[in-house]
C-alpha cells in the first residue's frame, strides 16, 4: 500500500535519524525568561529557532538519512525543552549548570544552547569551566553586560558577563555600541582591552590575541543591526551585518577549539518570520563551526 504521509520530527533541522551516541553537538533548549526588563518574549525564542531550522535547505535531511551540508545527519542531537526552577534566578542557574554537565559534557558532547534570556550563559559557563580550565568567552553583543546588579538581581541578563568575569574567565566582546558609565568604569579599572566597539568587526588577528585555545561563543542577537534583527528586547542601531559576522565565526573556528556556543535573546514578533529564520541559520553556522574546530 502506498504511504501517504511522513512524520516530520520537531528537532533542530528536522533530522529524521537522531542518534545521541554518535552525535557531536547537542542542542539544548533553555526557554528561560525571568530578568527581562524591556520587551518580554525571549522565552519563546528556542521554540521559534527549532521550528525555523526545519526549513533550512542546508539541514534538509531526507528520510533515508542523506548527509546534511557541512555535517552528517547524526552529528546533531536535540534535547527536549529544559524546565528550570522558578524559585530564584540563582537556583535556575544551578539547574542549567547541572543540566549541561550531566546531559552533555559527561557524554563528551558539545552544547549548542538556545535561549531564552542572556542570563542562561552564566550557568552554562560554570559547567564548562569545570571541564576546560583555560576557556575564554567570545561575546557578540550590543551591550557589555558588565554591570554588577540590575533591578535588584546580580544574575540579571544585564550582568551576565560580569558574573562570568567573576569566574576569572577572559572575555572578548564584539559589536558593543551601548555601554553605561558603570560598565565603562569597570572596563577601565580592570584594564580590559578586548572590548571591540561597533561599527564593524576588528581584524581576526586582533580578536584571536585575547582568546585562549578553548573558546565559548555567546551570541546575543542584538549584536546584529536592527535592519536584519529587530526581534530582540533592545534593538540598538549601528549593529553587525550578516556576512561579516558569519565570516568572523568561520575564521575564528579555524584557530580555536569551540567548546560550546549559545544564541540568546530572540524575541519573536508575530507575523515576522525573517528574524527567526536568521537566528536558525546563525545556529546552523555555529554548529558547523563547532564541528569544524574539532576536526582540524
């Protein structure tokens, strides 16, 4: 009898034959939204990225398991949504740390995290730092996120890089174009010379000078210019373009070992799918760069 239907998996890329044991990259969904202070909606970001990834031609996985573009169909495995504690942000961060350690790192996989607000990066870094002692973070962002406390919380999305700095993890920032006086004072007091301000991206050689061999990439989508990424909480004018960003990530991956990455702060706008598709395609390029960095 002729089959008149197919089941279309709801995972990154709609991969029909997921295999955790063979996978290299594990997609972790963290639809967490607690400290957002302007234009809520980032909790819907991971779901939207997964849904749009199913329409990427590069991820078109035939039912018979043909290879994807730049990777094998078994290279990527998507975990189910993570439900985090609502008692406190600190407790949620502890949950993220345990999740990344127990569900990803203990199995020697690389996490590709989909947020949610940017605060989730802190919990991920706490887990990764215990496995890789010499990690550094490459941050794509419109904001430095270096203030000590915001709206009564030290774990706010606006403080995430400050908390990572407290872990003695070096930070290199790209795309920064809105910074308050507290963050500016902190940068000067601590002699942080790896904050690169927009417009544009500095030469790759300059970025590499402040990175360690093991690098985690955190990508706040407001790093992009609002003309291509309006679906964020605070859309800052004068942001990065698509090709310069993708080329930067690709070049960086040829020189470092990417131990994890995240895409955060997508705030889907009803009826406007282009930014969601962009976020999914960025995630695809990050996954491809992770795999490439481990094969060289």
